[in-house]
C-alpha cells in the first residue's frame, strides 16, 4: 500500500487546479537566464544547463517507476504544496530550478579545464562541491517535510547515496558537455539525453499510464 506521502503526491499529480500565478514569473526568469547566455553566444553554459536538466528528468522518471512497481513510495517524493506536480518526486518549481542550476554553477568553473583545486581536477572538484551543496539543501527540505524519503536506505543516514546517485552524475555530465569542443557535439549529446527522456515520458505516461 502506498505511504501517506505517496498517496498525497498522487492525489495532486498533474492536477491543473493546483496552479498558482507565480509559475509565470518563474518561467520568465528561466527563459531570461537562457536568453542572456544565447545573446552572449555562450553555448557551453546553455548546453550544460540543458544537459543537467535532462539528467534530472531521467532520474525523476525512474523514481516515479519505483512507486509504480513497488506500490509503496518513490525514492523521494514531493507531496507538499506546489503549483503543479509533474511526477511523484518532481514539481514545477523543482523543474524550473534544475533548468538553470548548471548555468549558475557553471559560471564558477575556471576557464582552464585542466587547472586543479587542492590537487583535484577542477571539474571533478566543483561537481563534488555542487553536489554536496544540493544534498545539504535536500536535507533541509526533508526536515520541513517538503521532500519525503520513505526508504531506510535513502535518508539522512545515507547522504552519500543521495550524493552519488542524486547529483554527482548530473554535474559530471553537465561539465562534460560544457567542455566539448564543438557546438554540434554539445547539441547532439543534449538532444540525445532529452530525446530519451521524451520517449520515456510518452511511453510511461501516455501509453502505459504507469507514472
């Protein structure tokens, strides 16, 4: 039987009646961030941002599938107040945040991708640092009940798993795309990530109705 948190998330899943007008300025903010980087022709940040966003969609899809197959709970859930719950562990506010997260953190990357920080390759250092910051934020969100964890192996006692699965791959892929030599290669890689996500969403929502 689904947990109370899972039941609440499913109760408001893709319910348009939850809409709040603050979604519109949030959307405007996201588009502005991208518009600024496109105007500057800063394709590295644009595609890094989209790469991380695509990686998060992949995580959110398998997380929702966990709820479907266990009929118990997603690994993480977002049953709290939201203007729109897209998947069991993803709401519109989180979606917008992840859309610009790599752009924000990417601005901190040294221009020299071979430089080291404390003897560690800087891309790996910042991927780990950024992931740790995000895990800390998740802990705070869980503490106030905005983000739920229902499994004993995914909680405050195992933050390393949230770090390794929940965030580190996001930043590693985003920074990898950021450093690609050609815009075409960046576009093909990001297009492949987002294309896979889109196919999965069509199959698991539109066709099978699992998530």
